[in-house]
């Protein structure tokens, strides 16, 4: 009943969007057959899978999918789910599309042809869709050699700064397709956007691969002003790395992670929106394998990286942790006491994904009730979605 094991490659939607229907009746995912990704729905009641989109043009060029087709194909980075109403939004070339769970497709709008796109987001009330776009020049390049998802051979943020390129927060009405907002952000490469869970006038967004990431990564647009969210007191520095920001369930907090330039330790962080208070908790020195964190409705975190079993740590006693290859292999849950600055780790199971490209990042998410974790892995030789329960000890 849980997870997806199809004959073709399958992966979760990006973790800023749920892949699970809120009532637990099914799962929306991206599947790829014959080089053509599409969005699919796994219906748990009937134990059947159906394709919802109708893409036959490969993958759209966008953030992360740099070697995709210009203005043509399915936007693998674009798919996001309104999990209350059972509606999926995605890009087919320049067309902003909406499809229901029966496969009824509607074109809402088109993005300009001189723009490239990234991860989209639908508001909690289902009324607004945010499509971040950037001047296409930002991704104009010959690809260097690399894995399946090829990377440009230059510093994109540096080009954005030097050539004064812009990004745009484009907000569309999900019923009429009307463009409600086109907020220009100068010298920015925006790739992640998230509406506040209770106020769809507020958008959390980022500057991707930014120099001075410690202050340039996380921003809030409140309908009038752009506000940088991480300040430089209490040892925080502009050279720190900051990544993967996301709202808590009620929107009172923002969770993120990163690493410190001084000392090199990784950390998880929380910003309390009402007060601006920032709390960051450093991880153990050995926990340095890259991963992601997402948050449950009850405030638990789940990660696909960092955690290292005690048995592995014992083998590394006396070694330089920074030079030790602790591969990110585990799905683990974290119970965080932000006031005490402590983290209790609950290993769930090994995902053993290859991390070869964006698609093989596990990107774990909680089910809507917070009692299960879903993630993507290619451990079997093909991409598939798996699931495991959250231990009762973590839920107490």
C-alpha cells in the first residue's frame, strides 16, 4: 500500500511540495518512461497507478535540469501538489498547467519565452501558484562533463551579479490563470519559493548558489518589502553555507540547515518569524555527509544525510573526521529541543541511494499525519519511492 514500485523510474515531487494526498488516499509522483517524465497518481484504494500529464517531449530545461530542452518538455522541477483538492500544477514547456486526479488537464497561463524556471509552489488555500523565473541568460551555457544531470561550467550567481540579471516572483490565480503578481528581484537567481501556510501574500524565497550565502540565501517577500532572514550576530558569518529553508506547519517558524565557515561543523537552524530570533544547533563533528531536512506537523525533522551509526563512528576513532568518507546512507528522524540545543536521533532505515544526480536525492517527507516517511532511492538499480514508519519513541 505504501510507496511506489513501478516498472519505470519513479520519484517524489520536490520536498517543498507534499506528494501525499492529505486524506492519505494516494500518492502523486513523477515517473519517467522512454525519456519522457510525467506526473502519476497512485490510488491506494484501488491499488492502481494512472498517468495524469501527457508529455512526449522530454525534460524541460530549468534549474537542476540544465541539460533539458529549451521551452519544451515536462518541467520536472515544476510539479507541485495541492494535496487538499487533489490538483497538480506543472510546466509543459512554457505552459502553466493544472491537472486533476482523473487526468483532466487545463492550461492556465504561459511564462515568457526569455525566462527559465525552477521549483513552483501552490498556496495552502489553493488559490495562488508561484512560478519563479529568471532571465534565460543565467542558464545559457555549454555543459561540462558530468552525471546524468549536467551542470553549467561557470558560476551562475557570478554571472547574475555581473550582468545584472533578474528573477521574478510570478503569482497566478489558479482558477482564471490571471497573473496577480510579477515582482522583479534584481541580481537574484531564485529557485525555491514557498507561500506562507496561512498568508498567501507572503513568499519565502532564496538566492541560489549565492556568494555570501550566510546572509543572501533566505528572503521573505511580505507583499511590500524584501527582508533577509539570517543576521550576522552570535558567530554567524556571511561565508557560512545556508540551504533548504522551509516553513513549519503553522508558518510561525522557518527551518533550514547549513555549515559554518569557521570550524566546518554542519548545523540545523530555526528562525521564529514573529521575533526574528535565530537558534542554530551544531551537529556532531562526524555528521558531515550532505543531506536534507524536512519538518512534520508536530515539529519532528527527517533527514536523508548526516547521521552515522555508532558502529561506524567506533571504526573512525582517532581519525580526522573531515577526511573520513561517511556516505549519507540513512533515513533518520530528529527530535529537537531548540531551547536546550539538543537533538535526539532516530535511525529508521538505510536508503542507500547513489546521490548521482538530483533525481536520486532521497528528499524524505512526512505523511500528512506525521507517522510515516516517504523517500526516493535508486538502491534497487532504478528509481522508486519507498516508505517507512516513524517509531513511536520519536512521536512521544
